C-alpha cells in the first residue's frame, strides 16, 4: 500500500500570492502563537481537548470536491479533495483510495491535513490525485478510523471523454417558506437517480448552495434587524460577542444543511465545483446602498460567511481571523484579514497553505469583505474547460467585478487555451443570468420619487410592510433587480464582458456556453450575430447560450411573474452586431404532455398544477437542475459505468446511425448557409430568433432527443453539447420526479471569419 501526500504542481504564473512561512516562537503579549500540528504550520495553540476514543467522530461529511486536471493528454492526472468535520482533539485520520475498475486491489493512502480547529470542531482535508485511465473508471474511498461510515464511490471520465456535468443553484429555502409544502430538497432524489443511471463526473454549484438568511430572523442579527432607526443600524458595532454568535450560527447551519439527505449523499459521490452568491452570505449582500453595505454588521457577517464558504465549499483554510470592531486590525485588510488574538484563543488555523493553481485570485480585497475574490479555471475532461467567476466578493450596486479582475481572467483564459488546442468548449459560470429579459421599467418605478411617500408611511406606521426590506429601507425587490447583469447600473460592464468573450471565442474558435441561476426559474437565453449578417450558428462566435437553471430547492416565483417575463422576451441588441433573446423550449408544462393528460382524464387521477400560461414557452416557474454532456460519444468504444461502478454497454438514441438522432427538416447535405436560412428562426417572412437558429435547437423541449439526458444525440456536431433541464412535475412528490426539456449547442468553427472586421 503506497503512502502519498498531495502531488507537487507548478501553478500558473502570478495566479496567487503565497502565504508566509511560520516557525514556532515564544508568544509575546497581544501576539499570536505560531505553532505546528501534524507537521503543518499554523497560528494559535488550538483547544485544550483530547479525545479518549480510538475512532474518529465525524460531524459532517465526507464532502468531495474536484479541482483540476494536470499533465498532458496522454497521461492526465485528476486532482480533488475530500473534507470531513470531526470533533476536536482526535487522531489524524487517513483516507484510502482504490480503483474498482482495474480489479488489482491496489490502493493509495492519504494523510489528513488539519485546516482549522476550535473547542467545537476540527476540519480535515485529504488532497487526492489519481491517474485518468483509458476507460471511465470508478474509484472508492474510505476514511479511517471513522465511526459508522461506509466506503464512498465516484466516477472519473476516460482520457478520451469530457465530463458529464450536473449544474444547480439556489439550494435552500427563503425565510418564511413552508418547507413541508415543497417536500424539502426533493429534487436531489432525481439527481441521484440520474447519477445511478449514468454517472455525473462533476457537480457545479452556481451560487446559494446554502441559505443563511435566517441569521437575521431567528439568529444573532434579529435584534439588530429590529432597530428602526437606519443611522443606529449603520453605527451598530460588530464586536467579538456578536461575531462569535454569528460564527456559531453559520457553522451550525452548514452542519444541518450539508448533513441532510438526499443532498448529503450527492455531496460524497459527485465531485463538486462551487462559486458563492448572496444567500451563501445573506440575501442581497453587495446590492444594497454603499453606505449601508459598509456598516460594521454587514462587513462582519461577510467575513464569517467567507470563512465557512472557504472551509465547506472549497476545502481551504480560512483567514486567521474575521472582521470585528473589537480588533481594529481586522477592519482594513490589504490582502487577507490579519490575526486577532481574542478570536484565536483555543483555536488553531493552518497557514502557508499552497494555493491550488486552479484559482484566479483578485488583486485586492472586496469592498465589503476583507478578502480577495476567488475565481476558478480548470479542465472538465478532454475538450471542455470551465471558468467560474466570483461575482460576489467584489460586487457593489454599481459593479460586479473590478476591471483588473477581468484582465486577470482573460489573461488566464488566453494562456490556458493557447497551451491546449484540444479545448473546444468553455463553460462559463456567472451565477446570475446575463441573457435575460429587461426589467428596466420596474427598476424605474422602485427607484422613482413616487415611492418616497409610501416609504415614509412604512417607516412611521408600517404601511406596506412586506414591500420594503429591513436593511436599507428600499423596495425589497430592488436588490434582486440590481443583482442582474441586465440592471441599468451593470449594462456597460455587461456589454464589455460579452464583447471580450466574443473576442476570445473568435480568436480560439472555442464555443462559450454560460451557466446562470439565481432567478428561481428555468430558461435558455442566447446571444447571436444580428440576423442581417447571415452568419450560421456553427460559425458564429457571438452565439453564446445562457443555460438558466434555478432553483433546485427554493420555491419558484408565481406563474404571473414568469408569464410577465415571457411577455418581456423581446429581441434585444447588445450592440450593433449582437442580438439576444430567450429560446422557446417549453412546449408544455411538466407532466402535461397530451398523452398523460388524456390518460388521467380516463382514470380520474389528479394531475400536477398548471405552472405557466399556454402562451409562455420561455420561462418555467418550477424547480429544476441541468445536465450537460458532449453531443458525440468520444469514449473510444470503452464501456461506460453506472453510478454503482458496474459496466453497461453504450445505448443508441433516436433514429439515426450510431446513436446520432436525426430530427427536423434541415437537409444535412445542404451547405451550412442554406441550412441556416431554412431554419424556423429565419424561414418566415420576418425572422424570429426565439425559435431554432441551428439544428440542435429544433424541437427544443420534451420532444428533443436530448430530453432523456442519457444518450448523445449528435445534434451539436463533433464538439457540441447536449443540454437537459430536468423540471419538477409536482412539489407534492417527495421523490422529486422530473420531466426533461432538451436542446443541443453546436460546436464552433469560425476560422473562415478570422479576418471579418479587419479586411472585410
């Protein structure tokens, strides 16, 4: 049995600033001790606790993360980590990893590394790496000496495959929601069913992986929230007592939510990639007025939320301390929050942890969180790259990210793609949708002087209480509208970001597909070249679909809101050459297929409630998640595995040859331009890009070959993707049954247009 630690790697140049090296020294008054535990340097002495048990008592986990792939195409290495939270004062745990698909019984042992410990808990990380095989492989890991745990398995794609992706967002309930009426986190049952049928290789969390909003209702911020005077709320201190109570609240909320089935089972068997959003901190964080966001309480909970976001969602040691007005040095960080001796009493925090090269770290702390943004770049198998932009740490009402952060991100993208010509598709995670109906008129109303008299009545007599939020006194929906890239304040930044993405896509001939959540409904937005330019989608570097999947757990908006958004689905113009609109992909409500309705009418069975108007084919107000996979089978003939690690033969799909579905009226032998002009979006007298603008979008919805989410359709071409939105049929069903709505994204080959805009 081989014993290994984390593999050494060479990070991308200047992607992070390494931590200092510490050595044990004598503690001076008001200084923090620098100590070593299990061979790792840290600050603080830790709790004076020693367990008498020979077995590890786990409070939460294991949680499995994917980080990146290294090495060349012939010998790639998969890098990830496993996190457990245990009681303090216990022995250093180990993790045993072995490949079930090879059958040779060989295993590797990894030592646990302590990230953080205080009198209530200890966080342990196992940094693992494994060789990617020529076949899709199932791996098993177990942790010793743990009590009551069973071995866990996960699946890694072959060297020839790109990853099969599950994407979700808004994994929690808003304050006041009747959780039982919505059957709890029921859709995770469907995720596990789909994973068992055909395993996911990665699970992307698009923000709001947990809802911490209760901190202001039944948590330590309740008293502060009830203060009626805005000035007193802004000036309220965030001292050590409140910081400590908030710390306990956020930790306990994570333990409760991450320990809840069926989400718990997904966490240990599907490797995760996560980027946070506002509810991971508190509702609307970053989008309230600047004067209010800079108050001590908001900066304080930003620090506490960041601490546990780093630990639970990234498996990274937190800063030495977090913001508190009792320690002035914590309120003005240059790179990260410095140590506070009071916070570090009976606590130990790992320092000098080597930054993983997957991170793109901001140059300076955010305006309301004393830490730097943490975006991610990694490869998702053979041909897909992933970029997750941290759009919350630097966010204000007037910006999403600093200009220098965008520069670092695009510098990294250019470097990575230039080094690897095999990458054909970039999955970009933004969290909040970027191709979405405009609500400028609603922003204008909520921000207009007409609201002022109502606001005054609200302050004095409570009139319209639910209309205004308890924080800055503005209309409650205004922070949600200000979060959107389509908000008036963010439009210039949005346009520049999209134009830089267009330049990247054209330069490298790499398709960009965007993931977004936040809005609690499903939709598919698309950017594309103005129809007058007559550029086929297969060659259109401006064609960028925005897969909007939200929420996997939280309740959706009322049907009237979704129908209003659908009516606002105009053909918008990003610039002179780029149009945008939502795709009509919801041919009927889930569970309301004509045959199903007919069968229920005969049996008398009651069907699901109606979710949207018959005219609404673009916004679906029902809980959902997305599945994304390559449109062609690139497995080199090797058998795939199901979620239990056993082999099954590849299946065919549709009516075409070799599992390639052929649907629609487009003649595949015709030229690309001729086929383009015959598509529904352009064939009519007046172009209607809400309809299919390439073959993969034909019959988008339940009749599309990708709706089943199990077999490649071929409709995206050699390097395209199949996308399935799995939409909940009934919130009364605790098994979380869903119906699939599919479409395909075509690959990109725009080399013929390389000189467009330069010489012609």
